């Protein structure tokens, strides 16, 4: 590609985390552009070379990333992988990214993955269909396409087949959806939150510098 047509890439030194094959790995950022970034996989305990990586992403090249220093989080696609000397480098192309992560993110217990998929919740002796807006290891944000009166802190049951989740949930908050339905924040109850397949934790506590004051 001619130099004039390439997207500008800024060399920098930063780090963050990538979620692939059901595990979180530390990464170092080599450079960044408006379309993607080049990173080095720092944790080589499971994925040691390009062959291991290709086996890990066999089903899908999409991964979740969180660069806490750059306030950037979301989903990216692995488009290339190379071994340079002893380093495993990954070229990532952004798919769905928030470039200026809201301060609210740092007050949350876990990363929220944008995900639109159907599920069901039991309210007023009937099942309502919902669609997720985002998902974390702590709970879901969902939208129901019809009006339903619900009191916050109601405990009920739900089913979300996309992540094989089924059980009790607490409705933490309720808001009217501008499109005519209702939005809800749901928190899991009596579930193994740490082991929800396909959703990273990316807990903010992980990124606190030990030298920083509390």
C-alpha cells in the first residue's frame, strides 16, 4: 500500500489485556492507529507461538481488549501474527471500540462486553423476551420491547442461551426505553460469576499500580 494511503500509526509504550481462548493475557502495545494496533503477547504460559495462537482462535479471530492507560476497550479481530526474535506480535483490527472509556467504567467491578442476543425473563407470571445490550461476569443490561411495570430489587429467574446461563437474577434498576420498551440492569444471583465462558472480567482492581495511594 502506498505510504500516502496508510493510516497513521503512532509508536507508543503502553500495556493492557486481551481475552482469547477463555483466558486473559497481558499485552504490550507497540503502535496504534485509528483502525487497529500492534501488540506483543506478554504472557506466554499457554500460547507460546503462532501455531498455539491459531489453535486458540480456530473458531473465531475476534477477541476482547482493554487498554486501561489509553482508556480504550472493546472488540478486535486478529488479522496477523508473527514471531519476531522471541516476541509473539499480534496485529489487531478494531471491530467495536470505545475510545474514551467513561469514568463510570472504573467504578464498575468488571468489564462490560457489548453483545446483542435474545433471552427470557420471568415477570408477572409470564415470560418476557429481552435482548441484551451488554454483558459482564456480574450481570446483564437488557431491553424488553414492551412496557412492563417492575419494582427495582425484584428477584426472579432468567435464561440466556448465548452464554448457557439459567437461574436467579436481581433487577437492580429499571428505565423507560426511548423506543417504547423498558431497559433493565440485571445482577446474577447464586452463580459462579468468575467462570462465565466467553466474557472477560478485566477488573479495574487488576490495573491499580501498587505504588499508587489507595
